[in-house]
């Protein structure tokens, strides 16, 4: 019985201390909330009651008639009294637009807000490439200086936005901002007939090896005629092609001079080879010019069906 009473006596102070601690915590939170609300209300009331400076602008003709009789010294003396200023572009002895400012007293809270408050930023929307847009233009698009710098840091470390949705995954791009900017995101596609290896390396899944092969294979073909020709490159799988097919384009290549190249040059084409090159020369020497077609080469047995099918998709110069 005594032991039970002793436990109850020990438990009472602990419970009281816990309740007191909780009450103190709520008191502190309440005090902070009251301070915040008070500051916001006072600032709003002061802003509403603040009278802005009054500015009068006198046009050039009226300024001429009023102030032409005054000396420069007399005009300058007015500056200290009424905040008068004269158009800097007006010739000496003449007057341009004259501005007179009448200042009002401002509440201290309003003055502090004018000095320390954040002015509303003007948000713009315009076409931009997130891979090259400047930090300054990112701020014009609505990003804070820190957010704009975060995007720049990502790019400087090798990061790249391949598609508009990649930009939306950046931690500084909110959903609402992305929805506003999505129609203005313009990421140019890579032209596989003009790009160098450094530009090819920017594509997903393309390293130095494939970038180099894409350039050299383009030379062998005398220019890509369609983007799917990339899959002719050794180990360039269909999966690799599908991962970048929407990121590339091509300008028309120079037509391949199939009917005028010498045999040794024809043999370098990936779809022809040495044996077919010799057969093309013989075909040209023995067939009428009107029958010089890829289909005619296949019918004559110069090209097998697969090679003829690939070559027929190339842009070929017409026989001269």
C-alpha cells in the first residue's frame, strides 16, 4: 500500500511538468503567430493609407512660356524646393518637358517595405531553348535568381534537356510554371547530315564511338537519305534508334552520282561493294541510258534484292 502511494506521488510531478511544457510550447507558437499577423496587418494598413508622391509634368510649350524668363540659377533653385528637373536634351536657353515632384511623408512601415520589400517581378513568356537560354532570360521567364543559377549549374555539369518534359523534371520547375512555359520550349533537333561528332554526343545513348561512326558512315553514304540508315551502323540497335528518333532530322543530301562515278569510288558505297561496282560499270557500258535504274541493276543480277532495296531509298542523281 505504501509502495503504491509512493508511485502515485512520484508520478504527479512528472505529469505536471509535461503539461506545463506543452502549455509553454503552445504559448510560444501563439506569440509568434500574433507577431506575424500584427506585422502583416500594420504593413497592409500603412500601405493602404500611404500617399504616393505627386508628379506634375509640364509639356515643352508650357515650360517655354513659364520658364523662359528665368535664369539657370533660378531654375536650379527650384529643384531644391519643388524637385523640378529640366529635360537634359533641351538646348541651353530653351526648355524641354519639366517635371515637378511634390513629396509626401510616408509611414515608417511603408518606407521599410519600399526599401526591403520584394517588388513584383514582371513575368514574360517567349520561345526559348532550355539548353542555351541565359540566366538573365530565365529570370525574365519567372525564375528566381537562385532557380536560374541552379539550371545553369546543371547544364555546366553536362546536363541536357532532350525533350520539353525533361525540363519539367528539374526540381526548380514547378508544375504551374511548366504548364505556362511548355508551349514556348523550343529544343532544336539535330541534323544528322550537318552535325559533327560533338553534337552527336549530345544525343541519349551516343558516346564517342557511335558519334564518330555516325560521321564516317555519313561520308560513305554521301549523306543520309533517311534517319533509319543509322541502324545500318554496326551495333546501332533499333532500341538505340527509337530512343533518339524524335530528336533528329536531316537536310536533303547531295544526290548520289551512281551513274557517273568510276568503279573504285562506287566500291566504297556500303550498299554496293567491289563486285557490284564492276557490274554497274559493265551495265552502263552495255545498256541504253533509259534503262539505267536500280531496278534494272537488280533485274540484271548486278545487285541482290537487299542491296537494291537499300540503294533505292537513297537520293540518286538522274543519268546525264
